[in-house]
């Protein structure tokens, strides 16, 4: 008999998404408070992204549901499922503790299958309130069979983000990245070419107008010879004789924007993005590829993506993240920074934590990768704050050959 999955909806979504993928119910009945009701649609859409389509019925509870209120609502959901000739299954993981007790009480009263989702250990637990869980789930209670369905996009959508782009191809840049890792002098020189006092964008100040970007297109970049060769091979730069120049694929658009009285913001950002990418890569974003390659080599992650855009483009702005992937059923989120003596890294941890959780919810692995890590008290402060934020992992160049740094730590 097809299944009706009865679930409690809370701020976290993975404990509701994975049962839908495992049981493939004909219908889900979601019990939610006014604060969490919008999550229901996200969960159903996340499941659809993972290849599971189901009907949904939302049951609205009060702001602070009591045990009796939740129990009665679950009992009505059970009756509704039976009336449609569906086998009711109760997932009592989500919601508040009182809601969980009420849902479990209803399952016990009606002697039906119930389950608990242990996200940390990536397995389902039998609630022992009626028939055995294996009657609807089979004998494998682990999440292993769900891994292929759980992509970055499915998890992000379940957490309310509209989509995550596929990211950039990283392989063309490996030779240049390897050289930067081996030659600190050339890496520093490349950074100086971009952001040094006499660089094309001194102290990180980029042009603000299309005409200023056009001027920059004709300005040679005095990079170390081997860096220049590898940058040309990767497509980051173009050559005019012996001169190394920024890519000019958007020159015509920039010329039009420079003549326009009120250029559209979306057109401007699209036109300067290739130039910003090259400048960012030469001045530190190359480190993202180094971290990506090591994470890929570790075998710990699936669906790894570099330089992704998250959400929906609005007004020319599209938030970008360095590296995202999936570890088991968790989003793995990497923020990569060049670092250095003046870098303010501790405040970045809170920003990293918020951005990671907005993408993957509470059950998210988070990494801060620093090319030039701090030392002394600054390093101690960084590690202290990282631990306070439920264990953000710090990654440095020394860790790239010690792939255990990417392994999941026991809590």
C-alpha cells in the first residue's frame, strides 16, 4: 500500500527531506507552526530536485503547540491517510520537543510505523510504535542509498535557496595554481601587480565606471615570466606582442556602456565580471582551486563545485560562494582567503557560519581555508572562535597533502 508520511516541520529541513527520499510517499502531511509553514514547500521542491515527486497537505498548528494539540493533529492526519487507503508513517524528529512527544504518542495510540532521523549518524531509527520500520523501509536504515540523489542543489532548495549554479571548470588553472604553491615570490609578485601601490587596482580599488575599465584593458600587467606564460595558457590573459593584457571579450559592451547616459547595472556587472575574475584569481582566488583540488582528491565529498552563484539574480547582483559540495547528506561549505598579516579573519567566521547555514541548514560542514595563516595570539583567537561555532575547520597549505583534514570528526 502506498505511504502517507506525516512530519513535523521546524527550521531545519534535512530531517524532513531524507525520509521523503527514502520512503517515496504518495503523500506528505506536514504539521507546521506559522513560523515554519513556508519550509514545507521548500522540502517538497528539494525532494523534486532529487527526483521524488509527492502530493502535499499542510496542517497549520498554533505558534507553540502543546502535546495534546500535536497528538490530535497527528491522529487526524492518520485518519485522513487511511481514508485515502495510504499507509501512515509518522516522522517525529522535527518540531519542538512537545510536538515530538505528541506525534509519538499518536503513533503509539494507533500502533503505526514511526521513525526518528539521526542526521549526525546518517541513519533512521525505528520508533517501535507499531509494525517494524523495515516493513516500509527495507533492512537498510542508513542514508547511503540516498547519497546520489542528494546534490548541492537539492539540499539548498530544501533550505529555501532557489538554485546553485554548476560553477566553473577548475582543471585549466591547475598548472598556474601549482606554480603559486611552489613559488611564494611569484605569488607575491602577482598579488603586487594587482593590488600593490603601483598595481592596476592599488589597495583593492577597482574601477567604478565602464570607461575606466576600458583604460585598464590597455594597461600591461608586469607579471613574472612563468606566471604570465601559465596565465596565457589558462585563458586568464591575452597577449599583444610581449605585453600581457586583461581579456577583452566584453570590450564592445563596455564601449556601449561608456557612451550610455544611464547604463543598466546588470549589463555593467556582466561586462566587468570576466575582468574581475582574472584580477581576483591572480591576487588570491587561485587558492580556491588549490583547496578544491585537495578536497576533490580526498574522496570525502560529492558534487563539488567551485565559484558558484547562489539564489536568484536580482538587479545585477548574484551572491557567489567559493566552494560547495556534499559530504554524506550535509552541505560542505568552504570559504577561501589569502590571509596575511593584516587580514581580519576572526570576524569572517561568523559570516562564513551564517552563509553556510543559509545554504545547508544546521547540519553543515564548514571550512575556512587560509593561504597565509595567522600565528601567535591571532592564530589562537581564530581557533578559539572556530571551535565556538560548532567546529569550523581551519585549512592551511600544510593541510593540502594531509587529506585527513577533510575527514568528518566525531563529535
